[in-house]
C-alpha cells in the first residue's frame, strides 16, 4: 500500500503508465542554475503530465451537483475513502460556498473508469445547446477571469485543496493581464483547452489604469516586462494557495529553469508583500524574494529608479479612448490618414474571432479593429447585470494585486438577481464562435502585431488587416481564420483589399468548403445554372464581334458553309456594356458600349485565335446574359462561355499585357483580360460554386489595375456621342437624295456591318456618318434556299464582315440599295465570288464596271474547273439569266433512312456528315449511372435531353414531347421523347432520362424529315396506308443502303420541330444508285400511291417530271393493283392556285 500523505504535501509522482508515455513531458528543471537564487521547492524532475487532467494521486474532477456517495459506490472493490485509504474523497468548500467533493485514486482500473465517466459526460454536454454550456450567471465570481471552459459545470481541476500544495503542471501563457498575473492554458489536444489565471505569490505589481483612471507609476513597464518574457511560452507552475473570497489563485511559475517571480522582483517591477495565505505558513521563497527586492532597490532598478521624475514620466498620457471615456474619436479621419500604413499595436482583447481591440503604439490609442475581408461566428451577447457587475468590480478594485484577505461583501438577494437578469435577453454564441475566438486569442492576444488600416464601414468601424509574427514570417490573421474554417469571406469589406489578397481569401474559403472544415462541416454546394465544358479547344478566325463580350469564331476544322462552322463565344467571367436594340424607340447604348465593341473589332476581326471552352449557362431571354435564371425552359437559352487568346503580344496593339499567361514559348493574350485592363468591361460577380473562367484571378487583377488607373468605365469622362444616319431604315427617295454625297469622292472607306447575301451587304461610312445597303455591281449569287447560297454568305462573312473596305458607288436602285464595287486589301470581292464559282456575271452594264476584264477572267476560270454552280456546265452551252432559263441546279444528298412514317414521309441522315461521328463519340464517352435526384432535374416540353432507347439500352439525344404536369414526383413518371438523330419516338420513364451537356444538345438534329415528291401516299388510317408504309420500310430499312435524294423543294410551313413528323420537310426524289430507279416511281407501280395533278401554274420542270412518272401509274391501273383494284377512283379535290384564284371548272 502506498504511504500516507498530508494535505499540504506535494503528491508523489507515480510510476508512468503507457497512457502517460504519450503525454507531453517536461524536461528536468535545474533550479540551481537560477541566477536569482534557488527556489525553495523545485518542480519534480519529470511530472509527466499535462495541465489537465492530472495523473493519479491528484484531483480528477469536481462537480457541484454530483453526489459523491453515488460515485464512490460506483467504484467496485474500493473502500469508503478519506485519508485512511488510497482511493477516496475529501469534502471542501468551493468559491460559492457549496460542497465540493475531491476524489483521489491511484488504482489504475478506478482511474480508467472515472475518466470514461468524465469523457462521456463532457461529450454529452459539448453537444448540448450553448445556453446550457453557459448556465452560470454573468456576475458569478466562480466564472473567474480566464476564458475557455470556466463556465462549464465540469471543470478539470489541479488543486488538492484550498490550503494544500498541488502538483507541478505544464501549460502555455495565453495572456499577461498585469505585471504579476498570467493566464495559462492547458497543454491538451482539446480544441479549447481549459485555462487558469495565476497571480505570482507574494508579489504586487503597479496597477494599470482602469475606466476613467490613470496608471500607477511603472505599471505599463511592469506589464511589458512580464509580457515579453512569458507570452506564448511553455511554463511549469503550481498553485501555492487560493483566496476563495476574491476567486484568485496564487502560485509559482517557472519559465524553463527560471522562477518568474524572481525575475520580476530582481528587475524591480514588483514589490514583495509579506502577507500570504490567511492562517497559513509562509513559503521559504519569501525570504529570497525580499532579498532580491533589496538588491533592486539598492541598484535603482525598475520602479525603484532613483532618477528624478522617473515615476511621473512612467505614467502614460492616455487618450480618452484608452480609459473608456466617451470622446469624439474621428474613426473615418483616422482611417483616411493611416490607410495602407503599417501601425504597431498590442492586442489587449479579442471580442470574437475577427474583432480585436488594440493599443496603437506609441500613442496608446485604444481602437477596435474589424479584420477585413472575413467574418467569424459571433460570440453572442450577455445581458447587462448592473448589481452583479458592481459587486464583482468592487471586489476587484479593492483586492487586485493587493490584500487577498478582504472579506467578501454580502451576496445579492434573489429578488435583486432576478431584477438584474430581466434587463435584456441573452444571445448565445454562434456555433464555432468559441473556437474562432480561441484561435485568434492564441495567436494575437497580448502579442505585438501590425495593423494595416483599409477603411471604415457605414458605422465608422475601422476595417483593417492584422499581421502577427510566426517565427521569422508574418502571417495574415484573416487568411489563417478562413483556411481553418473559422471565418467566412465577406465581399463588402474584401473590396477594400488588394485584388491579390481578395483572391487568396476567396480561394481559401472554397478550399475550406471542399474539405468541410469546422463551420463548413454541413456545407452542401448550391445548385447553379452553369455547367462546365470539358476538353473543348479549337482554333479559328474571328468572323464577327457581336458586342464587347461576345464574338463569333469560324472553326478551322469545320467545312465552309456548314452549320457548325461558326461558333458563338461569350467571353468568360466578364460583362461589357450593352449596345441595346437600335430598332426600339427607347434605344440608348450603355456608356462605352460602342467603344468596347470597336476595341475588339480593331484587334480581333480576321485574326487567328485559340479558344478554350469553359462552361455553359442557362440564362433568361428576357433579361439577357445577366438576367436571373428563368424558371420556365421556354424563357431561357443556353450560352457557351470560353477564354479567347490571341497568338502574339504584337496583336494586342500596344495594350497592357504584363500579366497575361503564356504557354510554353508561345505567349498568348487573353482577350477578356485585355478588355478589363482598358476599362471596357467589368468582371462578373459569380456565386459560390458557379462555373467561372479558369483565369479568373488574372481577370480580377486586370480589373483592379483599370480601377486604380481610372480607365474607361471607371473614369468620370463621358465618351463622345456618335450619330449615324441609317439609310436602310428610310424610304428609297431619301436614299436617292444621298447619292450625290457618295459620288463626290471616287472612293470611300466603309465598314461591313452585315452580310445579307453573297453580293448584298450593309455598310457604315464613318466619314459620311451613314449606313447604307450595298450590292455588288454586275454580280449575282444564289438566292435564299438555293444551292451554294450559304457558302457564298459564309465566304463573305469570313473575308469582309466588320473589316475596313473601300467602295465606289455607281448608282442606286428603286429599293434604295446602292450599287458599286467593293475592295478589301485591294482585292475586288466580285472577282473572289466569281473565281470560287459562287456567283455569275451579268452582261448588263458590264462596261461601267472598273475591273470588268478581271471579273470576266475569274468567271471563265470557275467554268473551266466546274466549281460549285458550274459543276454541270458544258462548254459552248448558252446559259440565259432570264426568267425562261433552264432549271436551276438541284441539290443532291446521299442519305440513309432511319425511320419510316405514314403518308410517304421518312427520316434520313446525310452520309458523310462529320457531325454524326462527332456526336457518336461524345455519347460513347459519357458515363451515366445513377438516376437524377427527383427535383434536381425537371425536363420540360421542347428540352433536349439524353434518353435510353428501350430496345438496345443505348443513350441518344431526344426532345421532350410531353410529360407529367408539374414537377417530377417519381422515377416511374412517363415522358414521351423524340429521338432527334433517328426520327423515332417512344415513351420512357424518368429513370431513363438524363440532362444533356450543352456541348451535345446545341448541335442540330441529324435526322431530316423527308417526303416523296410528285406523289400522294395514303396515310396510316387510309386504305392501303399500312401496306404503303410497310413497302417503303422494306425498301429503305431492310438494309443500310444509301440513296440519292434530289431535293425538289423545301416545305418550311411546319415551323420548328416539335416532335415526330413536324418541322421543315425536304420534298425529294429518292433514287437507288444501283438500279438507277426511283422509289417514287416504284410506289406508283405497286399501286401504293397516286400521282399529283398537273396545274396550269406549274413550272416546265415539274410538268416534265409528272409526265415521266405517269407511265408507272398507268401500269398499276391496268394491272388493278393496290389502290386501283376497283378501277380509277380518283377523288382528289381541285387545288387552289397561287394568289387565292381557283381554276376554272371544266364543262
């Protein structure tokens, strides 16, 4: 059995257990090396224990409302306790006068059992509400002067009794409140370790000024001496005695092997008081302290200085703010005078994680600093309790650093406390508020810091950055808080900071959210209307500048004239001023809108660029790019955003490109950054987790440079107004009146604003301040819907759209269109069209054209090579340009049928279309597994989605034709979908539908609706309708045979496709290239179709086609097959002639 011990004997260090081995240990102290003299009682060579909890033999816990007998009974196999046994309890009195049971145990199983009880109870209490954790009233002296868990009912304790000596403990100095008082926090792994305020035994240092008071002489120097020696340092300490009536604990503190009290007294910053614990024995260290005090007095050190007026000079001349007096402190003027300056300061108080109160040195101005760019969780608010505060302050004023034997005043009555507590409502701290405050306290409280003032808010609160030392480096408190998940980024105060600091803070917050640190542990990324676009990069030539933040690029990989050749690119993460709609009466472009567009035009048009697609966004068609996301799919459209790069810095035209990224040895210029650096655009304000430019940080930096330089939008100047007379919007007479002005000079410089057709454009002539419609003289390109019309338009868009050109005006026609010649870089555009085989030369007024011989030679070259419109040209054949000319060239496509409908209609895909393989590859690369979450994806009518085909489970693009009313409620909800690449339609459940990426959904449908020309096929509900559909399916779908489809005409009366059988219809003659016979004729011969009637207004070409097909119908009639089984029963009604005129009935 271990030996007995007295109440004041220091506990014997027990044998170390495996649990003790992992605890932080103290190095052996060497009191003999202390220059101030040996301590009367050394700390043990190896305490082997952190501050909390103590090892065996020390107090494990105290709890006011825990029945000691119940705990004693819960310890199996142990006696009644007391001093007679090794395991037991003693009864004492706590600070409030209630019973405290002190438990001792040396038996390891008992210790483990009790520790598990404490751990379980702490876990339960830490998960309860903050109000329960703050159960004690504000004025209760048992709260003590320290922070941490002092308000909790469970307090890990280190003292054996109020008169006995405790064991040596280890901790870190968190704060120095005066020249003889330290706040020490425990060396535990808890996020908020317990704390203890220790006043150095037998010392009394000068008191610092309190509210409306002054310092005692040498008070500040005394506090600074102790602060600079101890703050943030590991110390070893013990409690020598306590004063329950004032709630103070007096003890001995060692810094390494040096007694802190000896250091203070030897330097002359405190005096020694002879009175120790009331009724207790005096410590042997008192004599040594008195000896050191006498030595300091003799040498005139510290407060014992013998210099005249030293005491008066040591008293700080404090401004009103430093002593709590109401004053007219001009916070805004202070911020303006010190903006951007680095000010020395000492942090005196931490209100919450992002708010500190500091002394600015050397003026001792006491100010509150709100950390810029961040906001930590609030620490709540306690109600003012005047009576309790008065009681506590009265004790503190009379006993601080003084006599600890003063009797406590009479306690307040219950009625007084109730009246005081009803003054206002208590607001508990926010979650993680305590942790954020403790984080800031351990880094800056009572530390030397640097304050960089940034400004003030609307309430004149000072906003600034706080930098604290960490070794040889200075750390930013705001960044540390955000990185550790203890504060959030705040835009309004971050706007006061440099852009680099803002970027760091924002990125740190996103990282903390991703890692779900502390206050973000329940964070869920919000649903946004933007989606990323992965691995889409291409090069091309800029064809058009739509606005200051939108361009059209011709993809180098796409053939000229194809629908996918030109791609509309919105510049990522920027917004340029809007031009508005000039056709509206209230048309008024925003400030610098024209300048922004012109800036891009002069630097990008015709230039080779590389494009990185980054994200797509669904926006409202009502409000443009920056409108709020619309709830109805019909009111929205999808825009693609990307970064556009010029190839070399020389193309930037002398603009600021200092921060633009480079790739390898090839420098690249980000067009968006170029715009921002000139002040012609602003950065977009993205929400968290909304897709943005990959170069967003550089864009913010460019925007910041433009703001500081007051360029463009950030300047106060108003751009010059530009008034352009648009002659395309007036009548022909006014346009003719303008002709003499355009003929005064032979040539004019113009800008091509729009390409109507291959030979007709809209031009702006800046010098004449007008816009005109202009047509090339003597040249005609294919008209709308004619073969090669789109190619002629595409060629002109690539070559002259938004370029600076030269024109000569010859005349004006009756519609107000000016006629003449046009050159771009000294090249006649008429010759370019003729040489490419995309135009014909008219002989009318050919002699008046300046370069007539060049045009003639160009057309001759195209004829010889049989290019485009001349592909069927025969040498020597006379081609007339009049109305009686031969039939125009028909477009022929190679197709493969994919679906057959009734009435002679079918769907087909064009053979050789590059889009087919591209879309197939994109679909094959998708990894679609889980069904979408109900509510997150609600397909609506007309939306393009991905649907899983029921026969082969393949994923294909589809259009929603119909669905359930309202939101989706179950994965079994049915949707009717139309597969736009094949033409078939089916009903699928919600579980077989997925949202489509914009890069996939934006491509046009691959399946084209076609109908057999010149014949009428019965519908599925008509006689022989089923037989006709089956025969057509057998011909077209039984094998993957390719057919030649000659397009006779296009029927656009159906409008846009809304499902199967709707949309534009190609009226075709379908020819089998192997047998050179048409399907149209075969349907007539089988008696499964009737020939359309010839009409008087039919063209000669149509009449010829009907005559050629008539023999196949006659054959079916003679054989009485199909529709003709009962003879000629033609029941067609007469069709109406164009213009509403009916044909004259025959007699």
